[in-house]
C-alpha cells in the first residue's frame, strides 16, 4: 500500500476512534438502555408514603451515574413473588428523559439483597451507595404527593 493509502486508513481509524470516545462520554447505559446524558431530565423517587421529583441537573446525573453501575442479576419470571423493599428508605426509582420516556422500576428484596426490576430483569447494585446519593439529593427534591 502506498503512502496515500496509509494516510487515508489512519484518518478513517482516527475518526472512528474519536467518534467512539465521544459517544462513550455523552451517553450512559442504564438498565440496558443507552441514553444521552443531556436527555436525562429528572429522577422520581418513591418511598412507602411519598414521591419526590429531583430535577437539579448535576444531582440527576450523579444518580444516573450510580444507577449505571447496576449489573443484570436475573430475568423476571411470572412466578416471582419477591416483596417490595421495605428495609430501606426507597421503594421505586424512575428516570425520565426530555421526551417523557420513563425508565426504572420497583426495588425488591431478593434474599439478603435489594434488586431493582426493570426492562424484564432484576438488576443488582450497592444499595447503600445509591441510598447515600438519594439522601443527599433530597435537599433539592420537590414533593409530588
């Protein structure tokens, strides 16, 4: 291959690499969905008696980042009968995007672990880390009911 061919190949490789890096920096994977960070509008958090709306952009992104660390645990089956999480403060977490699409679901007790049901799967995560982030965000949250 001549010098011009190598230059074209290097340019194409560089463009593909930069595009991939840009995409990874601007999108986040949450519950199996790739969502643009700029499209995440708000987080809705539910306790046993109350729902809260979190709209502060930095706080919403911090919660989304924490949620993105969830790992797929197991597939939701019709016969599952796990109880809604009552040992922690929160029972449901939802993320809403600018086009009003809502992602998320209930938190369940699965043995000793708390998992979230979303997108047909249970997702395992460090509940204490997420709870700390949510507790901090309550300073800027508004009451829904």
